[in-house]
């Protein structure tokens, strides 16, 4: 049983490390609303620029936003 728990925790730690490296190397990801298409269909069927990404198709990754928030809090506490 401990082998399974160790394997699961190492897998989770590996994934978290990979995601942090990804956020540091490439902070931009596809927009979740328009899926990178820059526009989406409205309820009446017309296409409109995505408001979340301002029609760029790219947004800052969640992990990058969290890292920036932690960094800002750390800097604000040590001034």
C-alpha cells in the first residue's frame, strides 16, 4: 500500500513541477472560452470577439497568475 501512495505522490509532485516550469517558460495559454479561435458564437448564432481574451485567443495561465500573486504578496510584506 505504501508503494502505491509513494508512486501517487511522486506522480503528483512531478506533474506540479512540470506545470510550474511550463508557466515560467510559456505564461500564455489558449483562452478557455473561445479555445484560441479569437471569437465565439452568441445565442443568436452570430460570431463575436471573445471578451475574456479581447479577441487574441491567448490568456495568462492560472499557475502564472498564482505565482505572480504570491510574489507580489511576498514583496509587499518585505518592504
